[in-house]
C-alpha cells in the first residue's frame, strides 16, 4: 500500500503545481488594471502607476509567480491588495464557513444517495428504480442558481419555512447555524444526489450478480445477511472514491450558492477578489481549494485501499 500511496501523493503534488501555474496565469489574464481597480476610475494615472509599483504587479511575470508560490509553500499567502492585510486570516475564515456549509450538504446527501442507489438496484427495472434514476438525472442537470432561486421563492418567500440568508446571527449556536445552512445546502444536494446514487446503484447491481452473492444465497444465508455482509460491503467500495472527489466539489463549487445566499465563504471570497483583481487573495483562495480537494481524494483512496483486500494483495505482490 505504501508505494501506491507515495505514487499518488507525488502525482497530487505535480497536479497542485500545474494548478498553481494555471491559477496564476488566469489571474494575469483578468481584464483591467489592479491599481485602477483599487483606486477607482477617476484616480490620477501617476498615482495608479505608483500603487502598481508598490504592489509589485509591474514586475516580470515569472518573478511574481515565484514570489507568490514560494511564500505560499512556506505558509505565507501574502498580503491582500484591497485590504492591505495578510491574506491567511481571510482565507481561513472563509474556508471555515464553506466547510460548515459543505458538511451540512455532505451529511445529508451521502446517506440519501446511498439509500436511493441501493434501493433502486434492489428494484432494478421497476417503477421505483425508474423514478429514482429520473429524479437524480433531472436534479443533477439543474444549475445551482436556478434551483437556488426556486428554493428561495418557495421555502423562503412563500412558505417562510427557512431563512433566505445563510449567515446566522452573531453568537448563534450550532443548531441555529445548521438551520440557516439548510436552504443553501439543498442545491448542492440536488446536483450531487444523482451522480452518487447512480454509482451506488451500478455497484450494487454488479455485486448482486457476483458469484460470492450466489454462493451466499445457495448456502441459505438470510437475505439481510447477504445484503449487508456481501453485497453492500463490496458494492459501495467504488462509491467511496466518488464521494471523495465530490467532497472537493462541495468546497470548490460554492461560488454561485454562496453569492446567491449572501454567505461569506470561500466562493464569495474568490468572487470578490476576482472583481477587485486582488491577486494574492484570489490565487491563494483557489489554490487552497485545490489542496483541500487533494487531501479529500487521498483520504478517499486510503479508505478504499484499507477496505479492499484485493487491492492490498495486489499492492504487496
């Protein structure tokens, strides 16, 4: 297992380096001038040029990239152009808020998706299977801003069951915070449900047709034991990797949801930094998401390896 994990870790580091290059290049391609974005359209040209020189954005591109990435690796995310303060506290606070929203969506979508996929597989070809598949496919194709607006109108405006704003009042307890995060979590659940449920359904159907399942049935084991000890144990292994990759989406795909629900998470921070051409804040926020995604994927791979004896046996041969 160790050589395989080291190989995947090395591949992840290379991927993060490539991501950092893409992020930096994308930030440089944003239209507009940094000094002008900070000082406003009516600022004097000499003052704008002086500010650009002070911020260092007039230096060569390679020098700027090396300065940023070397400091980031050392734990220094730089200073925000707009706020004139270290970037790290902004990113840490925003990431913590996004993790709360992602956790609420994750805790709800994973059991619902697994239950829906397994239930559909156990009733393959029947009306229940078709309904779950149709609902999952339909929900996953609806953009978050469309489903978010519909949910706000229904549950926030008309029925008034859930608050429109995802930000709880200062000093609120965990239950109040979760209550405020329920409505923005639903668009994320709708997008992820269909994908995870389809993977769980496919894995369960494959496990139901496997030789070890037929052997367990022929031995006379109760259906409940066959399902939990043989079918689910093997069918949900591929789904673990999928859930790990979707965890990265929950962190990185929050821009629309957070802006729509006025939530101060990493998505809103990226949107604000992009509008203001605040490169240190923008690039560090996106690369932080890449790091979180990489960690989630590695943990999913580690869990998959530890639960699958066939992969462990192949790795030791």
